C-alpha cells in the first residue's frame, strides 16, 4: 500500500523483503528490489546504498544495521529514527519511555522468565496478570494472560521457555480498544487522524470502526491529545499507530505504539482525505502533511485472516463484498494462505452508522472461522452479527445507531409524537425514542443533549407541552439541529402556550418549530435535514411530495366523477 | 489505473504496450507483459494466448486482429465486443449507429476530403462547420472548425490532406459539455455514474466537475437516461464514457462515446463508492457491478498536461496540491513530457462546491501555460480563476456556489433579514440573498424553489410578513429544509399573523419556524443543519455557544464587582 502511494507521486521505491514476489514488489515493478530479510545487516546496507530515504513498515528490523547505515551513508535519511525503533521494538523500553514522558499507562514491571519473579509480579499487580515478551511480539503472539499461579510454567513455556525477555502488565478491564494514527513531520509537528474503535479477535485486529461513537462527548479530544503527545516524544518522521484502552471510568491508557503505517489506519485509504500511506511518504520526504479528515460519514475495516491453508473461504467473503455498495476489497497477493495470516482486508464506507452496519452484516454472516463444527461456526458468526451489526429492532424499539432522537417531556406526549416515529419508519431512518423531561429529569437532560452528537445522532426532535422548555433547553446544550413540536397539553391555552415557549427562543439558540401537535412535520423536517448530506433522501422526499399530489388528484377526480353532493370527507 | 484496481483483487494482468516501462507495466509487475503495439496483429494474438479476458483501454486498436482472436481463441472473452470498437473507432459509423437507435444527435453528414464536398456540406449544415477525421482522432486532433469557405484548403491540409476519411458536423453552440460514465454488464444491464461537467482547453479535457450543478432540476435525469440508452445499443461489457453537449434550450445531444474508462471518470477513484476502473474490471469479468454513487459532496479533476519537454512546471503544481486538503495527485510515470501530453491528474474532493473552488484556485493560479510571454501566462491563469474558481465576492453580494439561500417577500424585509447574512458571513458559509415574492412574483417562485437543490443549495431561509406565504410555498415545491422567519410587518397583529402563517403548515410540508423577526436564529439553525454533514461546523457552533456563555459570565462578573446599582444594560 505504501508502494502504491509512492507510485502516484512518481517516487521510485526499492523494497527489501524475502522473495521475488513479496506483495510490495508486485505493485511496484523494479529491477532494483532486494531479495532478503529486514534483519540482514548486509541487505539493509545494500538497500541504503540505493536510496535517499529509508523507512520501515515493520519495527522488528535490525536497529544495529540502521545505526551502521547512519555512519556509512550519512546522506541517507532514516525515518523514524533508529533510536525510536529501538525503543518501540522492546515493549518494556517503550513503556518506560512513555512513562518518563507522563503518558497515561497501566502499571507494568520487569519480570524474569522464572516462576518466583512472576509470582512476585502477581503480588504487586494482581491476577489476572498480562505477561508479554518484550520483543518480536505482534498480533497477540508473545502475550499470555495468567489467570492463576498454577499456570506459571505454562506461561513460561508459551513465551519461549526463558529464551525471550519478558515483562508484566497489570490487567486492565477495558470497555473499548481505541486507536489513533498520528503523523509526525521531520520537524516534529504532529497531526492526528480521527479516533477509531478497534475490535480484536484471537488477539488479532479484526474490525476497525471510524469514527468512534461514544456517549462521552469529550473522549475523542482526550484520546487524540494523548496520542499526539506520546508521538511527540519520539524522534524521526512518519506515521505512528497508537493503540489505547478505554477503561470503565473514562480513563484512557496507552497500550502500545507502532512506528509505521498500522492496520488500524487502513480505513484511511477510502475514508480520509489523505491515506496513512500517502502521509507516511509525505512526512518522511519532508513534503506537506495531508489533511487527516474523514471524507465519508462512517467506515469500517474488516481484516481477511486465513483460517487454514485455503484461500477459498476468503475469496467467498470478497465475492460477497463485491455485491455490497461502498465496499473496497484489498487482497495482498501473499503467496500462501495460513491460519492467522492477514491475507487482505475490506473497507466499507457508508452515509450513516446504521447503513454501515447493514453493509457489514452480510460479510460477518459468511466470515470463515477456524472451528470445524458447522454448528460452532454458525454460533460464532451469529455472535459477531449480534455484537457488531445487529439486525434492526422492531419498529417500536430504539435503533442502536440512531440518526434521529425523538424525545418528549412526558409519556402523555407519546400519542402526539407517534406519527413522527411512523414517518421515520416509513422512510427507513434509524431513530430512538425516549422520555427526557426538562423539569422532572433535569440531570438526565444535560448529558443526553451534550453527548447526542458523539453518539452519532444528527437531529433531535423534542415534543413538549405547556411551559414546553425541553426543545429550547436541549438546543442550548447541543450544537445539533433541534426540531420542536408544541404539544397541545393544556386546554386553557390550546397549545399556543407550547408554541410560544418553543418558537420564541432568544437570539443565539434556535429551535426549528413546527405546527402545534404536528409531529409528522417534525419527522419530515428531520428527514429534509438529513437529505442535505444524503441526496438519496432528497429524491425520496420529492417522491413523497409527488405521492401527496397524486392523492389530491384522486380526490379531485372523485369530486368530478361522483359530484360533490355525495363526496365523503375522510378524517385523518 | 486499471492494473492498480486489478491488483487489489489479485487478478493477474498482462499488458500489451510499447516499451518495458509503460505506465501500466510499472504498477503491476509481471514477466508476462508484452512489448508491442496495440495495432500489431501478432502481438494481439500473443496477448490473447495468455489471458482469459481481453479488454482495451484505447479504441484505436486493430479490430481485425480482435476478430481473428475470436476465431483462433474462442474461449477468450473480448470486452467490449470487437464490433462495438469497430463502430466507435469510426466516428461517422458511431454517429450513424447512434442515429439509428434514436439517440439525440446534432446533424452530421459524410464528406470527401475535397473542396466541393465540403462546400456542399456548408450549404446543408451552415457555417461554422465542424470537420472531423472519422478515425484515429482524439484530444481534438482530427477536428477542424471551419469558419469560412476560404479556409477549406487549410482544413484539408490540417486533417491529413485527403489521406484520412472525413465527415462534417453541424456546429452546435453548446452552453456546457457534460459527460456520464456508464457501466455495461456482460448481460447488458447498465448503471450510470453521476453527470459531470467537463471543460476542455485547446480541445483537451482540462477540468471535470462532479456532480454537475445546474439551474435545471431535470437535466441530470435526462442526461443519464440518454447516456444509458446509448450504451445499451452496443455489444459487450465494460465502462463507456459518454460525452454530451448541453444546448441553450436545455436540449442534450451526444458528442461522442468512448468504449473504455475515460478521462471524465478519473474523479471516481476518490469520489465514488466504486471507481470506473474497478467497475470496468467487474463488468468484463462478470462480477457484480459496484455502486456508482458519489461518496463526497463535491469533486473536481484537473488534468496535468505537458506544455513543453520539461516536467518541472507540472511538478510545481503537484507540490502545491500536496498543501491542499482533499487533493490526490496521480502522476502516470510516462517517460517523456511533451506539449499536449497528459502526464497525470489531480483530483480534489471537498465538503461543498464553494470549498472545492477554494481548493482548486491555488492550482489554477500556478498552472503551466504554453505561452512564452509572462504577461500572457498571468492573464491566462487569471481567466481560469475567474471562470472556474472566482474569489469570493464581497460579503454583501451573492456567492456563486451558495449552500444557503436567503430569500424574502419584499425589500422591506431586508433590515429584518440582514442579521442572518451577518451570521453566515461570520461562519464563512457561502450564501445568496434575493427577493422572491409569493404574491408578486409567483412565476419566479416555482422555478426558484424547484431548481434550488440542483444548483447546490442545501437550506433555504425565507422571511415573510403578514399573510407570510413564502416559506410554506417554497417548502411545498422543494424537498430541501426551509427555515421560516416571521417578519413583524403589520402593526395590527404584531407579527403573530406571520408566525401563524409560517408555523401552522399542514401535515406533509414542514417549515422550520424561528421566533418573530429572529433571522439570527434562522441562520444559526441553517448552520446547525449543514453541520450534520460537516462535523467541523458542529465544533464551530459549539465554540459559538461557549462564546455566548463567556459573554454572560463577563456580565455576571460586572454585576458582582460593580454592583447592580450602577449596571448599565446594553441594548442589542
């Protein structure tokens, strides 16, 4: 993917990898490519002799070789700096480095690959305890979650029987895994991509949702800041993948950092104004960093991971993806499929979170699993669907990815507000419906309004009667458009009280007010608002208006043909 | 670009082109590529012997060779059908074919490369007369616009001195050039991409704007239908570029068709859910056709055309593009730069038409021109900017690419509506402002409302007083969200008349009503509506709200510190 980005800028690329048909060598034809390992000092020196700038796509390179290149080829720039790679490739050094720079981290400590040392660690950090190899670890290899001291020998065996240095991490019961790609320029400026939610399966990156949806409006800002600050502490240019844990109490800790384009940034190719690959190139070549903004409303990346030696199940998923709007298939051209090997990925983009899940669902439904039992496979897939792309609930229950939120001050407003829900159902707009009372649940009102946008809600429809404060109060807290429905609840003032309460908002805080009791129009207005970002909705709104026109035409004909004497007026 | 799309699907590609480092051979490494001309029968046969499916990226191939392949390699599928290429590569046959299938065309006729024949054509089709080579013509080569009979000899010389067959076309004074990419599946189903506006310079494609903006709401539907119908008449699968003229009276005629991915479809790589290249592959391989929807609000493609043997001026444009958000540079890796040669292109995407032009402007300002006079170069660039990316007008004049339209029933409403325009200026939202009276200009009302969306307007703010029909009537004609401002114009009812007229719309047609005379809130509401598709606006709205909070805090402090006895209330 990096070679592909380079070819668009006519930048000549020389690739060091084993074999003549390594993926990168396939997409960028050159007689200059080098056949060899990225741990081979001599091959690295050979590579350095052919280039102006040297970069890595994997951190497990031979750093001594890079240091040697620095001396033997002083004019070759190396990004990120060898020292950065040296720190990052040893996860314990990485944590020490980050800790020194006040980065939020879970507790960790050095351990020897010996039962007593590990036992000591459990006394300090508790059980379960995460044991990790300090080096050569990725995709969950080199991790062992120790649940009980009786498994210590098993852990040592699994982690290389003492041949590899270890360290221990306090196990953090995270609620979500987050990641932020950060671009660092040669001069040390940093720019960050949006926060994404990553989902791992069997310790390997499985799904990446962008952008992150959360009920905590400040979370993304906090996560991006932590990621940018962490990357600022390293030397050299390039893209860095910062993986983080979100804990129950909203705290964010850094899990680990990759000094290169990262799996959690693959979505940027289709979903952002500049891909992580283009930005990695730009940064190491001292070119301007490109915009990291999303250019689509929602996106998800699904890794295609081998479950056996056969590519067939992966090809089936790709074939299905070709039927899905917004799906882009990336196969890497790796020669052999193997269990646990990343053979490619699929990125989906969509106009909304709900539609994204609709597009993801058929892929999860045929995802290959390594289980041999058909029953187990089916169960596994069903679980995936339930977790990440649940089927739409019945029309009278809230959708998990609502675009519109219908709220009302009291359950007595429900009959007035139901027509709104019927219109949204008719237009297949995902929505939620609940009660938020400005006067009886003021403490619920504030976070509800404040976090609505971060949850992906685009429009709030609020119905209220009498001293109808709800729409205006919600509009005072959120920046989203709020549609107010004056409910005729008091007989004394016939709804005019509600209307005035809602429409006569002070300068600065608008509420889009519709007619008294007319929640139908509130929903239609909300759809018109959504149509400004989804042209298909505009077409459907125009169709709806033509349908109304046809209905009136039919009535005209009935009056014409039957005469007005016998004409019966139907009530709504 | 086709090879690139193929590599993502692990589809092996063999390329026939002259040279070892033709662009396509660079991006898809293979020892199988063939060095030779696409007019070389033997090389075409050699290519056929190595593949399952054979396609073309240029229509000037040797069709006899393709016919021979059909016989010698009956299992090799050829797309599009050789017969289709044969018809299309002879522009006169192409026109005859399209005419037979009732495609809208300008008048044309066969001519000999002789003065009398051409003179006869001018008598039938008038002057100026478009003379064209029937074959081997592209990028304006092989076209001669004959203005006067005295130039006939010049025309014949320019068009090959009788060595190439010619035909004549009635010159059509078009107002715009349009193009639609159409995908045709093996089974003959067709899908079309959005209509784009193409701009040619020196007869070569220069700019492509997607989607087309127009003041004629039905135009896109008509153009797509004509393009799809035309492509339906050809045999074989693949992507077709349909170039069209839009005449003054709204008539569309087909100019010509390309049986392959087309320059007017390059924007699809970054701007659509599936690129034209991916869809060309899918169609010729009998795979499902991908979604042709735009995934961004606005996009433009700028060709990078050589002006001399030097690549330097093109590199300058690319360097500038790297500074621009949403710009993707595509350099083709062609060995030699030449005047008139397409060396690459830049695609820009943006959240709005106005922002797209802002991003395009700096590129047009440094575009290389072939003029040797610095003064001429500067003039040429200035003209480009004026035509395609004019600088924003002064804040009290309408923007040429408005997102919001402020209208009012009477000039007497202007003082009430001006605060709306000030808010939009403060938020740098492109808008227009004009008078549309429901009662005094009903004939203007209808097309204004009907065409607003096609012009790119997203929200209409309508102010009206008294019997205030304007907002509701506009909402009854367009599917866009309409914000209504009740203007307190009659002293009798103090604006309540206007409020009721605007807010009490019947079920089916909503108007988002704000407080009486509160056009500030109308503008803020319109911005909130736009923020549903542009998250940056949501952040700015939240900042605006925090600023209001701060202002009140300052007042609180003033009351605290100075006491309320001396507190002076400032009026708005």
